[in-house]
C-alpha cells in the first residue's frame, strides 16, 4: 500500500492539488518509513513546498537524504535539479547553473543529461556567456539521442561563434557543412551565412560574389530575395554604384521580408537621380557650362561645385548672365539647397563622408550668401570635433559670418548666460524646422542636448531618426539612450513602445543568425520557458537561442 500512497500523492501534485499531495506523501513517510519509496516521497514533498514558495521547508525535506552515507545518485540528481529551478525562480542564474552542473554530473539517464545540458546552454546564452554556451551545446549534441538535434546543434554553433566574433571559426563550420548531405536542403541559407561572415570580416567583394551566386543559382527561392537585397546594399553603400544597386533591389520578390526595404532603397535611388538632374539644370541656368554628369556621387558633383566657385562673383549678380530673365538669386538658393541635400545623402545614406564634407565646404565658400551656408558650416564643425584646429576654424566662421543664425546663437558664448529663455527660444526655432529640414533640426537638438542636457532634446533626436529620417539603427540606439537616462520621463512610454516595435522590424530585416532546421529548412521556434528536466519528460524537441 505504500506505493499507492506515493502514486496518489504524485498524481495530486501534477493536478496542482498541493495540499492533498502533501497529505498522502507525509502519510507514507509516517506509516511506512522503511518503504523503498520514502526517498522519492521526500523529493516530491520538497517539490510541493517549492511550488508553494516554502524554500526553507524544501531544505528540511531533503536533509534526511543528504544525511545518508551514500545517497542514491538518482535522488541527488533530482535534488540538484530542484535547487536549480528554485534559484531560477529567485533570479539567481549563476547559482542555478552551478546546481544544474552538479546534477548533470550525477545523472545516469541519457535523456535527462541531454535535457540538463540543453537548460545549461539556454541559461548561458541568456547570460551572453557564449563560450560556456558553446561547451554546453557540444555536450548536448554528444548526449541527445535525436539525430536531427545533433544536426541543428552544428547550425547553432555557427551562430554562437558569430556572437563571439569568431568569424573564422563560424566560416569553417559552414564550409564543412556545405559538403554534407544532411545539409543539402539548406545550402542557400548556408551560402547566405558565408556571405554575411565575409561582409563582417571586411571582404566586401567576396560577399558580393557570394550573394550574386545565391541569386543566380537559387533565383526562385525566398533566399534569392535576401541575396539580391544584400547585394544591392553593397553596391549602394560600399561601391557607390547606384545603377547596379537599383538593378539588384528590383530583383527582390514582392512576397518576401525584403520587398518593402528594397522599395525604400529604390525610392532613395530615384530621388538621388532626380536630385542630380536638378543640380545639372540649375547649373546650366546659371551659365556654369560644365559637362553634365549622370553619376550622382563622387567627383562629378564635387568638380561642378569647384567650377561654381570660379564664377561666384559673376553668379552673384542680380541679373541673368545669359540675359533671358532668370532670377539668379533664386536659382543660387535652389542650387545650394540641392547640393546640401546631396551632401546629406552621401553623408548619412551612402556613407561617403569625405565627398559629402567637400560639398559642404564648397557651399560655404561658393554659396555663402544662401540660407543653407550656415547649416553646411555647422555640419563641418560637428564633423571636425576630433580635430580641434578645424573645429575652431568652423566655429569662428559661424560666429563671424552667421552670428544671428540658429547655429551662431547656439555657439555664441552670450547665448548661454541668459538662462532658460535662451534655451526656450532655441527650442522654438528648432521645432519649426523639424518637418522642413529634419537634418538641420537634428543638428540643433544634438547641440542643445550636449550643452543643456534636456530630456526633450534627447527624445527629439530619437524621434527625428525614427519618424523623419527612417534610420532604424540610429533610432533604436537613441531611444535606448533616452530610456536609460529617463526611465520615468515624459516620453518614456512612447519611447518604449517605439523601441520595441523598431527592434522587431530590425529582427525581421537584418535576420541576425537564424536557427535553421536542416530537416525542414524552417526557423526553430524561440522559447524562454523553463524546460522540465525530469527524466520522465524526455529530451527537448529543439534548441532555442533568444
């Protein structure tokens, strides 16, 4: 009858009837202390108290087992697992890892060892201890009886090595997998991962060849769209070949994750080409007879800017040099604005800072009577912060030539002795410019944040990146900075919601190392729930990386 008490008590536990479970387990221990089930009854009684949060009672329950000369390994394993689970509930991950490590060394059942190694791996990943996670993952792969799990473990090893910045190790892992038959169904994904690693290591040409290869060989698969998008980005931001970039972005299929980002890039390229045509037209109107450049980036535009400097005096005349009634002043303003916008694109979208700053310098020298000259000078000042002499030059120029501009006021010493009214006036100035010139507003808010440290300016920077400039990474970073500084701030709720939304978008777009099932080609579902480590439940079905 002792076994009946044990079975009934355990059944009540599984139905979460903890009072009844405790009653039958205690009755067994009282009436049948010699029973072979007494040790198990003590462990299950400890589980009851753990569920009720009575952690001191747990230690009292297991004390008789630990006091035995040679406690059964099976019971010791259960005790360490229970201690690990309690440590997790209390938020002590390091103690939980230690307990599970003790348990896995004692576990005799292979399925239970596999489950423990899986739990240890998951906890190590959560703690961002990727070296430890890799060790636990390797042990899991050697222990699990599930062949598909061993295959998946090899894929996840690649991801862990990437997180450890061991790109060479990750590259070798993938190269070895490419030749194995069990990975034949996911060759496109593996080739993509190789290309990403080559890009991260700075080998842009090799990465581009890899992506083009995937696109040509697997053109009908979803992976081809990702390859086309990544190839387009390399052409656009690395090689500055917008025609090839445009061609690649157009190959992204409509029903894929990368379709909308590709459409955004195509619109940027279209705007860039239109902007270059506008610049050429305005130059022709001013009589600056230079060869029209079809390329919207590089030396062509800069050369035109230099040419404009040679005829600045002539262009500043109020009459049209060609004598056809053109408002030269208006055309010069439009041309300066167009050049400034081109500089912005090169600086922030195409990552061509040297060329962009040359254009800004030409605006200051050749179009110093236009509205954007002070703005261009301020950009040069901001980007010269690491070079004190250059920064001093541009600061002095702003204060001398544009003292009444928002930038001149911001840099003026007298602007910081008047107290809050000055800050309010500057904030009002910049607020008006948010929708008209987001970049100008962004620069002003940066300076306000640096000088005054206001909550509004900190949030505004993130908001402009998010709503006006569509710069995902910058928006995420600055929202994160705002919440770190102002966790209970005026805008903290909005910032938190936007940050969560943008991180989901980034996860979908950038596809940071995905977990790919070799058997199905599907991404393995992510889960943070605790794995039941009791051997009766068997091994987990899949590996999970947060």
